DNA sequence: GTAATGACCAGGC
DNA sequence: AGCCTGGCCATTA
């Protein structure tokens, strides 16, 4: 008898992560840890990063709305990904200074 | 199979 | 504010 896949496999977790990221409202920001907690796996903050890293360059998922718990971008200052994130956030009204956004924008 | 890696986090200093 | 440490856990080598 084929065991139905348990809901703890990484595919469902990945879907859950993407769903959460997708749910972040425009002009707001969340964190890796918050996403992890939201899907019921508070110790999987690193996994959230793993999922976002695997996204294709042309994705519609708003990965730019995810920063770390300190409100800082995970990318090195000045790197292409950093510039992209900063620009996208500022278009939405979330200023980024020195790689950091105001925590008041965090959901 | 083991070892290293990383878009993390909380706490300590 | 910064830097370090230990813990975390899927992915990758």
C-alpha cells in the first residue's frame, strides 16, 4: 500500500513558504523567521532562505519583501541582488538605508 | 554514508 | 551600534 506522502516533506513546506511570501502585502516586509513560524515550523528560518534562493530570476514571488529579523537585507551591500531589493522596496514606499529597513514596515 | 554550506536567529558581550 | 557563539536543519558536495 502506498503511503500517502506525509505533510512534512520539503515539497509541501516549500509551497507553504511561497504561499506565505506571496501573502506579504505591498509596502510591507516580513522576515525569514516570521515566515517559518507562520507555516508552523519556527526552527526552519534557514529553509525559508533556501527556498527563496532557488527561485528563478523571473519569478513573480515578492522575495524582496523578505529580510532578516533585524530588518536587514541578506545580500551584501552594493551587490546586484541588493540593488534590486532596495529599488523594489523603495518603489513600494519602503526606504532602505545601508541595507536596512525600518522595522515599522514589518508585518 | 559523512562533512560542509547557508537569502537565519537569539543571546551575550 | 557591532562582533562572536551556539543552535538550527534542508541542501549540497
